[in-house]
C-alpha cells in the first residue's frame, strides 16, 4: 500500500494514524507500528528529498521512542526499522521493498 501513496498523503493522513498507534497499550500493536514504519521509510526513501524529510521528521523520532519501549519485541522491531530508516535518511542505502521483505524471511 505505501508505495502507491505520495508524500503529501503520507504526511497529512497515514503518518498521523500510525504515530497515534505507536502509543497503544498493546505491545503487538506497537511492534507492528515499528514494522510498518520500516516499510513506510523505504517507500518514502523512493520519493526523493521530500520523502527523506518525512523519514527524518516523522518516522525516525517515532522509532527512537519505540526503541526504549518496555516490551522486548517492540524494541527489537524498532531497532531493526531504525537502522533501515537511518540509512535511508542519510542516503547511505537505497533500500527497496524487496530488500526489506527478504530481510524478514
């Protein structure tokens, strides 16, 4: 779903909902948020400088918060997503959805 969305839609609608779920009391919701943020970061990385800005200003701060979560699974997936998002934000890696999916296999 995320690759079909442009930066403005993600910034104005999608990210807001995902970030709200990052504070959910159920750990499974929070670790799925981290996984979703990873996919979203990859999609935004393919949208040029505006997409990278979304990663830096919206996705990375949320992942930073999740990295210090009380649940170990949330921390694990947030750390994994954070590495990918940081690479995309810095321009170190031009990850693709396929690479993310292969890493999860």
